[in-house]
C-alpha cells in the first residue's frame, strides 16, 4: 500500500512539474523561461535564439503565432534540415522551451563523370559549387538545371544529368556530389513548322528567327541547334514580322518542341494573326520650330498606311538614312529634344496618334574633350573633328567625325565612344571623344607567282609618322610618331632577275589648316637576265622615277569628294630587250595626273556601307602636235618614243551594300573601265602604261614598262592581255563578304566572288560583253603589323581571245574540252589590283 501511495504522489508532482495538459483550442499566455538548443553543437546557441526571436522573460502564447514565426525564422536561414520547438515543462506560468535542430549536410567536394575536361572546367564556372556550401534541394535542382542548360546550348538536347550524394567519411556531416552526365547525341532542328500564318510565307518567318534555324546543306556558319534562350528571343523577332504589316495583335497561341528521333527535333508554332490595323490621324503638339505639315512630310506616314510600330519609332528617333524627327531637331542644335508618341484612340482598326514634342533650347558646343590617345597628338585628332566650340550641336557632324577618325586607321573603329555632356544651366554641351589606339604601322610581306617566277616583297609603312621628331632621341619609341604622316619604304625582288625599290612620304595636312595631302615618292626597278654585261645573253630594263602629288578635299557637290593632282617623271633605260617596242635605247615619261574621287565608305578594313567612285585622267604633252613631223616611218622605235606620248582615262566604282540588319553580310559590286589613246595615229600608241589583265596582279602597282596590272582571279598572271599589253580594259566584280571576327587585332572575313573582264587591242574589237568570267572564294585576315593576308581560289570559264598571251597554251580552257580551270592565288599584305 505504501508503494502505491508513493507512486501516486510522484504522478501528481510530475503533473505539477511539467504543467497541465495544453489546450490547443484555448491558448494560454506564458512567460518564457530558459531556452535550450539541441543538436547543433557547432553553432552559436545564443545566435540561434536571437534568430528565432524568442527571448527569456518575454510573454508568449502557447500555442500561438510567436512559436510559428520562430520556426519560420530558423527555416529561412537555410542551415537546417529539421526545425522543432518543444515545450519541455511548465512551472506555474513559466514555459521552458527547447529548440531542436538538425543541421544540413555540407558539400565537401564534387566531381564529374562523363564530361570532357574542357567542358568540366566551363561547367565549374557556371554552377558555383564550393567546399562548405550547405546542401539543399534547391541547390541540387539548380546545379542539375545549369548542367543540362550548358549542354543544350551546345545542341545536346537529350542530355541526362544525375547527381549522386555520397557521405564523406573524412568530414562530419559532409557529402560528395558525383555529377553523372550522359550528353547523348547532338540534336539538330530538322523542321520548323508554322500553322495559322497566312500573311507571311514560312520561309520569311524562318529567316527572321536569327539563332533558331532548321538544318540545310548550305548553312555553314550557323548551326541548327536548339536552345531555350535563343528560341524565346527568336519567337519575339518572328512575331515582329507580323506587326510590321499591320497585324499588331498577332500572337503565338501554342508551340511545341519534340523529338522526331534521337538526332532531330521538330518545332511547331501555332499563330493567331488577328486583324489588320492601320495608321489613323497623326497630330503634333509642342512644335514651334517646324510646322505640322512639314513634320508630316518628314515622318512620311499617311492616314490609311498599314500600322507598323517599328516604322513609326524609326521615323521618330533614328533612321539609317537620317530621315527622322529627332535627327531633324538635333542637327539644328536641339540636344534636349524629346518626342513621345501617344496612342489616343482606335476606331475601326485605325490607330490615332498624338506626338508630343519638347523642343528644348538650342545647345551650343562649349568644349571638345579628347581621351585615350597616348601616341597620336591632339591636333591630329582635332583637325578631323567636325564639331567646333561655339557651333550649334549637330548630331550629323558627330557621326561624320566618327567616320573621319576611323578613316585615319589609327584607332579601333569598334571602340569609339562619343559622349555629349550637357550643361543645362548655360544651354551648352561638352563633347567627349574617347578613342582606343591600335597599331597602324605595317610590315608588308608579299609573295606571289608571276612571269614564271616567285616574287617576294618586303615593305615597312609607318602610318602615324612624325618627321619633325626625326632628330629627337626621346621621340623614338621605337619610331617618332603622332603627327599623322605616312612614310613608306618597300623592296620587291625575285633574286637577281628583278628588283624594285619604292620610297614615299605623305603629309595629310599641308600647312596644318586644310586637309591638303602632299606626297612625294621615288622608285627604281630593274629587270634583266641576271648575266654580266659582257655576256651575249645579257639584257636589262631599268626604270627610275619620281613624283609629287597634292590631294584636296572638295566641298561641292559634297565634302566626300576629293581632287588629286600629280606630276611624275620616269626614265626608261633598255638594253638588248627584244620583248619591248625597241631593243636598245631610252625614253622619258613626263606625265600629269588628275583624279576626281568620292569616298563615303564607313571603315577602311571591313566597310559596311558607302561607296568609292573615281575618275582618273593621265597624260603626257602632245609632242607630236608641235614637232613638225607628219611622217614617223623613217624613225627608229627608240627615236619615236624618246618622249612617251599618251593619255589615259579610267572610271571605277565600288559599293558596299549591307544585306542584313546587323550589317555583317555585305554585297560589294565593282566596275572599272580604262582607255589609253594616242595623240597621233601616225606616231602610234605608246608602249608604256598599257593594261595587263589576269591573276592576282600582286600589289596592283605599275612595274617594268609602266604597265598597269589588273587582277582577274581564276586566270593566270597577265594571260588575258596581249604580250605587249592592251589599250582598252573592262572589269566587273561582285563579292559577298561575311566577317568571322571584327576584332581590330585580327579582322577575319570570308568572301565569295564572281567577276569578269577583258582587254581589247582597239575599238575595232571592243565589246564590253565579251568578257572572261570566273567564280571562286577566299579568306582575308587583317593583322595590324602585316596588313591584309589571305588567299583566293577561282575557276575561269571562258576561252581566251586570239590576241591573248595565254591563248593556245596549256592553261587555255579551249584546250581542256571547255572545262573550267582553277587558279589558286596566295596573297600576303597585298590588295588585289584594280583599275
């Protein structure tokens, strides 16, 4: 009986010690007593109590929101895999609580199975895993998703990724991630199908999708892989095509991507075009400088035109041809101009707009700031800048300045920064030009095969030279630079048979006030048998020449025009050379040259817009008109040509036409015509300065008898022309260019070409449609130190004319059954010869 009494008393005491039974329907307020923390010996217990928000001595309802909030606070830390708060005991109104926690395991290390080393290195940069990181379900999910995304971006759409968690026996509560990757086979888009698109052809919609392409045998540079990010962007681009023809409600109602087999995907896109919309009435508010009628004309959008929001924004803010409202105002000094189109109503699918203008005050240029030029002197840059202090702000002048600075070749045209810095307080603006200098000096190494021999060239061109610092030792780093002058020295040889030397200097701003480019040059070339003068097989042709030129920029019709004037003298000395007009003797060539040219290309290395057009006239004095001779039959050829007598006319043009919005794919048509005539039919045509066509023409400069070498790829060197050259030439060319890299340190682009040309012995057989055609392709790499490098391979299709030097030779395709003959031309530091 005693034992039962003791047991009863103990139960009652226990009931008092641990409190009464909790009534969850009727919460009671307690004072929090001491709080214990269990299960996390490595954590600061006091910090855990502070995070929970529970404090000894404070009042709390049990059960109640305070306990729930404390649990949530601890969960939010992401440090624990289990959180519990228990009521240990109650003494009167004091509650004793215990926070029981289970810490999350930590990552000790991770490794990949099934990934190549290079792939694993790149994945590590993306997944952001490190030793000691808390392992959560979200971490595992994100890691797996990033690895899958990495491989899908590379075209492995069926990649499988599993993450195994292994306990690390060396570290307590730590795990190792083993990331198993099965990337599967590369998957490509086999088909992109559109459903519901009636107003636009499927092919046009596919072309609009920039990075999501279906497989095609001719697509080399853009693979048909599928990526979610690119697909999302391309769907928006594709829908924009509908909005540009008035279907502004066009939407994708559903789309699906599914596997046709293990290597091919099918993309189905279902489109609801909606109704067509049109522009309604367009009104102007806030315009004081220009009338509403004039602004309507510039905008060029009429009531009833198909609705096209892109066109409206282009005409308001920035069109490629400068025909927009913002340019209209900014070219007249209104730097603070703003235009806001507001859609005011839609009636019967006609959208009315109110365009609200804030013209702002005219801003004048205060200061011009130049940064980034550590080598080029400030004044060399400032003289090319069209924006002058005191002038009204003009956006067109800024754009033109950027082109002029790019044409210098001293700066990276992709890295220009032009920052207008407005000063609203005084209505002025500072303009900051930030340039990035690049190496513009060149080492020219030219190699080519011509006239049956290999010819090599070594040249040095200093494009930002400073002649005034030639004797300043401190300026030689390693050469005196910064004044924008050009100094070039060049040597060409194939050994003792042929040698040529050239020296030239150009000052682009003679006098320093106007862009009058003054140039002076000297050259000497020698071609011979290589034997000593006493040898019976000795022959030699040497040319020594010098000249001065002046180029002036013109203002009429516009300042893209320039005129070039040149006076040159060449002395020809010929000994025992039977392939020329006379075997022995000499001749003097004193000529004047005039070139009227227009150059509006936007960049010197890879132009994307603009054109080059030039007319050239060159001639000597008409000696036959005042030498009192009517009969030259009694004179030797050397006597007849003691003074070279001729005139030449040339017309050339080339255009750069962008075919894609990003201005990367460029179509370049070129044409050229040349004619050489004589002042006297009795005296005959001069043997100098004639046209030679075929091959890569090496550097396109004049050599030997002053001949002008013109390229025509796909044929051998000079084989299309007569042995002594011809007086008439035509040449047509069409190139398609695409850049692989526009990095200024290494510009790389590929090209395909179709060209045709011919030379003619006179007007009696002149026919501009009788040309020798070729097709081919090539690559170009521009390195600042070496200039243009590359090669072309062309196929010639037409038989040569009877007068051609190559007619009847083994290279003449008329002897090859009419089949095309290929010609491989390697080009180092050389520009293809043009007219």
